[in-house]
């Protein structure tokens, strides 16, 4: 039986809508694990497989407790689908971040990332598309694989490769030790080996999970640092956004609350990719439309890699400023004192003292969005924050593709099984099964064929003879 | 030179060239399947000779022997008749790597196999050197075997020919500056056949192996060595034998070590070793290096283990396992005498290296039939493998398939998920090995399923279908299978309540109490409990044979791992079952990478699975092939 595959069907762009497609016998089951219906504050799970075929359903995609997006879900029972298999399509709100996050959640819940051209391949295998398309499909597959390989090779220069090679080498050496002893039990003993192995495997898992965490850093590099401009109404958030973008993107007026929704733009600041997000000013409001904007702003802040918290230098700090800082729990923050061109009511010292109350040690930046001053300092600060030691300690080592992440996860899980086997006192030959599983997963990241490695290693490391 | 007149001799269905471990199994299988079979050997005194180590089995090799037995082969029964010590290796490890190994009385092994060969219906022994493989080329350009010729000019027509020439093709034995042009132990070699095979279009390799000296038992001081005994409770190799049928008094082996002095002597004389001087051109195996190889490759090891193994009860000769060499005679004497306990050693036979011709086995189908010549099969060391057991495993498959070819039936293939035999043959015909190939458990990716204890469960069915397993044996096998299933079912159904008595009993057995009703099967998952130990909780139990209990316990205890491998096998089978038509036109698939296309054209894999294991063929190439095959299939369907 085939497994269940998933991929983004629309390509990554800033299109209004993106589609994630899941195909295979488990498609509905996977979707059921993520899809929730009902009111946003009272979401409940639903069995997607119980929907009528070819129907559309409104709901939310969740990843654990986190609600990722509001979506339309399309359920298609086989065989009247593109691949002829059970298929679920999730239409979400475009945007690279959200789309990838949903894909991630889908992969975490039982689907495998589709190979390039795999949907088409399945469609063909299952007799869905006609013969004349076969050649095209093959070219697609061949090209896709080449591209994927090239990409991964390109991404794997330098220290990530070195790091993976090092773990892989350790694993192979341990397996060779086990296998040599199994092959020549009268020549090699495994006494005391298991306890040593536990330490090695634990250390390897730490390294691997660090690499997995670096996936988010890699994402920031390749997709942009999600930067949310946050502040109470009319402190000049939109002006700051326009200043950064160098264009009049956000509507700027003197009326507080002009920005009622979230505006998002991609840009480069001194070469650093940013996804700049302007938000509605956060404050208590009775206006229901404005309230939605405020809630969205808070939601964005929670997902941000970086928060530019803007305060008005020409006004005193208020309860609303406190409310904002209290609601910010994650991400790096740069406090900004805007409107320094006006009469100052909040000076730097007051601002700093205020920030200290919320344990924000980050030095504030003074800006006048109107006059365009302070921009250089701001961009320097951003680059300092992200590329001088604030990313994972190994700022060079980042993984950037979902495929690599999947392989690392697999290696990690294999090593977990090794630890379980160790804990339950399984004989050593069981250990090498999962160690080789981890080895294979790591080899796949490097695009290498691991077939003969073990045999070669046994011979080079151990003296086997008759 | 006078031309030898040729004449036509008796015709046979199957002709086997060689009567070593591959040749014997091949000839026996073919004859037992009803084919008139002739088996050629350079000397009928050396049928199933063991020219190197005096043991059968060992890690992974023991698996092979039991598989051969499950298919209806002879090796297992023959070693059960002739062993002088038996041991289950890796007993403290998992069941998948338990491996049976027995020391053989070499003479008894040879004699009893000779007896079987000489008394099998449809089988004729013939002492003669085969000099030529005869074939005809059809109008379609396809070569087909017609028989073999011997040096004396006799032409034996045969519908199928099996090459099992071992190390005899153009063999040369070497130590120091001395070369003798003979097979092992001074037996005649075969000097003509290689040329005939090359002329027939086959690609040949030249491989090398070696053997240690044999020492006179009376000159050895065993008192300074460690004694090594066999198991008290031995396990027969053959599934047809019971322990009590073959139990006997066993002979010990001995362990000693080389030392710095030994290594110094070797280092000082390396330039006189043909291995290092360049006098040997053949490729030697990495796993069975000579002692000079070991000293050079592992300079940090200050000693190497040497096992002293008797060659049999009929002789005083002792085999020095771990110390094969091709150093000059006087260096050998000094070297061996530097070892503790061997100070006064008298060498009966010198150690030597041997070079020989073999074929590149990637020219064979997984049935062991040659791609280039229909009806021509090859098995054993002539395929570049090493070891008696590897030879026997290929022999029985070649014998079965030659017989089936003669009878117009499709050949059988044991795949990698069914047996070590499958792993062995698939590796030989799919991976270009440039050294003698030895079986290892680490080569088997589904090792947990391919245990020596369940070889019968895996392969008896096939042996029966083929016709090598008697009805009587098959009935017994079915009964065993049923008993295993019934007991597993019973254990899952018998549940214990969490009563005070049960909990007390469990506590006494050193395991945790239960809180809800628990089946016996659940209890057996606990590593601290055994089938025997829970007998007190299982009064309804019937007495079952040990081999049934063994299967039951393994299945319960390792279920998680076994299930996982079964899933992998399912995945594996998908590609394996996708056959590639023989005349598939790889050039018509533009999306294949050039390297892949070349390799695929060269190997002509029979299935997508085999294609995927060829080095240089990537997963993307396999995807492309998959689509293309589908297309071809559908087009044929529509036509």
C-alpha cells in the first residue's frame, strides 16, 4: 500500500491563497488531526473522512494548541481525484510562513513530503493521466530530483555538512564495532560497550535537535525575519514602515486607528531579508472592526521573530504601553522612540527605566520617521541582533529545507529507539538496526548512497581473519 | 603436439563441472529432481574436500547451511554426520545473530558426501578435467549450451551445464619465492577451461585466497593454551535431525596468541612475501587477511588470536586459524615457532596463498544462469564468493534452476527478504565485487526475519514446491507450523486475573505484579520471564517440542522489531515485484542519466528492485523507470 504524501500545490508566493495538497490512504486521517471546526475559542475536532466527497468545509488548522490559520478544506474521496487516491486540499491565507507552517503540521501528523512530481507520478501510475503525458512526467521527476539534489548540495556546504558527517561517522564506527563483534564473537567482545553508547547517542541527539531548531533560523534567512511593528495607536507605526520600505505603502493619517488590519511587505534592509508587518495600534476599543485588528496584531506579535515596539516620544507612556509589553512574551524586541522631532515628553532615560520594568535590556533606538533620522542605527541594530550571536550559537549552521528537517527528525527518532533498546537491555544486534536507521537518514541529507559503507568500515576498522 | 581425436560420449540433462561444495549440492539437486546428471571432478578422492578451515557454519554461514537444508540440500546433514565439535556462536546476543558452527572431521565429511554422491539415482561421477564449454549460436544470435568436452576429447552432450570450478581454474599456489601450478593440497588444476569461457564471451577475474600451516599435534604444548569446548546441548544443522540422534563426545580446540616477536619476524621479511612483492596479482579478501596483512594494517595491535583446530580424528594435523600466510618456508617456521605453545612446532603442510580464475558474476541472472549463454549456470567460488557454505548455497540454487531449465520451468529466486541465500546471490550478481565475497550478518538488511532458527519456516515450502522436500518431511513441517500458531493463540487467550496468588507468584519470579487481567502472552514479553518460568501460572500447558517453544518465545519477545522489519519487507517487495522486460530499451528513455543508462544496459536487472541496488542508479532513475515501465505495460495492454 502507498503512503500518504503532502506538498504545497501552489508554489510559494505572496498569492492571496495557497493550497496544501494531501494524497494517499491516510489523507483524511492526517487532516483530521489538524482540522478543527466551530468558534475560534471553542474549536472541536472532526472526522474529515466522514464528510461527503467533493465538499468544502470552513475551519481552522491547529498545531497542538496553536491555531495556525483559518482555512477552507476540500475533501475528495478516491478515485475521482487527481491522483485517484483520497485527497484533502487545504486552502489557506497565502503567505509563505503560514503555508509552510501548515505543511509542517501535516508532515508531523503522518504524511511524508512528496517528491518532486510525485502527485503527477501517482496520477499516472493510477491511470489518471494519459500516455502522452508520460514523457513530460519523467522529465519533471528527473529535473525535480536534480534540482533538489543541487539545492541540498548547495545548502550543505561548510559546517552543516561537517557536523552531519561527524555524527554519521561516529554512528558508523559504533555499528562497525557491534557488527565486527557479531561477526567474530571469538575475537571481539562488546563488554561495557552499551553504557558508552548511551553517552554517545545522547550527545548525538543533542546535536541533531540543535540542527532541527536551527531550521527556524534557516527559514528566517531564506524567507525573511518576521518583523512586527507594534505600538499603541498613532505612535507612527505606519510611518516607520513606510520609512523602512521607502515608499508609501501604509496609509498614514493623524487619526489614531487608521490601520485596521495587518499589512505585510517583504524587503531587504542592508541585505537582511525582512517580512515587515504593520499592525493596528493595540488598545482597548469598543469598535468591533478595530477590535479584530487589535487581536490580529497580538496574534502576529506572538509569531514574530522580531518586534519593533514603537513608543511616542512626544507623549507620556500610558497603561496601553504597559499592556503591549505585557502581551509580548516571545521573540526579540527592539524598542523605538519615534517622533523625536517633536517636543519630547518621554525622554530616553524614562523610556529605559520603563523598559527595565519589563526586563527588556535592549537599548532603545531614537527615530524620527517624519524626518527619516535614526534609520541607519535601526538597521544596524537589526543586523547585530540576528547575525552576531543571536541566532543559535552556530550562526553558520542552519538547515533550510523541510526535507532536511524531516531526515533529521527521522535520525533523531531512530536514536531515541536505540536509547529505548539500551534501557530495556536488548542485545547489541538490535541496537545496530536503529543506528543504521539514523545513519541512513543522515546520509539522505547528504544525498549519499550508504550501501557499502558499513562493510567497508568493518574491514578497515577491525582485523577480521581466519 | 598430436591432435586428440574427439568422440561423443553419453548424453546428460545436466553436467556439473566440479565436485566441491557447490558442485555436490548442484549435482544432487539436479539428480534428485529427476535429471540425468554427470558430475566432473579432477579427482574423485577430493569430493567435498575442505582444503582450508576444518569447520562448517559460523556467523551468517551457519544460516546459509540451515537454509540449504530447508531447501532439501545435503550440507547440513553431512556436517551432522561428521562433526567433532559444535557450538552456537553469539548465544548471548539476539536470536538473529545466533550462528551454528561445527568442527568437521575432514575425512569423514568428504567420505560421507562421496558416499551420498555415488549412491544417488540419476547421478554419475566422472574423474576428468573439463576443457571446453560447448554451445551453439541460434539464428537469433542467442548462444545455447550443448555440452562439455574433456581434455581426453570426450564430448558429453548436456542440456544444461553448471560451472562449479572452485579455485581450480589456472590455480597457482605460492609461498615465498615458490610457486606450484596446482589446485589446493597439490591436486591437479584445470588449465583449459578459462580460455574456453573467455572465447564464449565471459569476463573473468583473478582472485586470491590463502590458508595457514598445519602443525603436528605432538609438537604442540597445549598446556599453555586456553581450551575451547563445544556446547553441551548441541543443535543439529539439519532440521531433519534431533539432538539425541547425533550427540557424541566432542573434541576441544585451543586458543593462543601471536606476540611482538612474531610481528617482528613478519615485518623483517615482508619483502619476501609474494603479497607485498607483487608476485601475486589476484585480489585477496579483506575479511580473511594473511597474518602479514594483519600486522601491516593494524600496527597498533600487539597480539592476534590464533585458534588451533583439529583437522579430524583420523589425523594429527592441527589447523592454525588466524595465521594464514604466504611467507617463505623458513620465515614461516620462525614465525610459527615464536607463538606461545608452538615453540617446537613441526609444520606438516606449509601455509600458502592461492590464485585462481573466476567469472564476473554480474554476468549472471539471479537464477545463476548466464545472461550470455542459455543453459549455462555458475555457482560457488567460480562466482567470486569464498567459503564452503556460500558455495553450497549457490550450488543448490544452480542445481534446482538447471533442472528446471531442462524441464522447461521458470527458475526460482530466493529474494533478500527470504534468506541469506537471496542476499548472497543478489549481492554477487548485482554488486561488482572485486574481492572474494563472504557472507556476513550485516549484509542482510532483514536480519531479524532471517534467523537460523526459522530457516525451515522460511524455505521448506519452496523446497517442497521445487520437489526436494519429501511429503513426509513436509507433513512434519506443517505440523510444526501449526503448533506454533496454535500456541501463540492459546497464550494470547489464557489470561490471569490479578489475584493475590498470581501476584505472589509473579513476585517470586522477580517480576512486577499485574493489576488487571493479563494474558500469558503479555507476561512473556517481560524479559525477566521465560516460557519455563511461567509454567506454574499455566497449568493447562501441553508439552511442546523445544523448536516450537523457541519460535513462540522469539515471536512474542521481539514482536515490535519483527513487525517493523516486515513493513520494510513489504516496501521492498513492491519494487522487487516490478519486473523489467528482458528486451527493455533503455535508450528509449531520454530522462535516464547517462551513467544510469550505461549501468542498466550492462546489468539488465530483472526487476526494479535489483535495478535500485546497482551502484550508479539513483532513486530518480528508478522513478523514471517506474513510469516508463507502466507506460510500456499499458501500451501492451491496449495493443
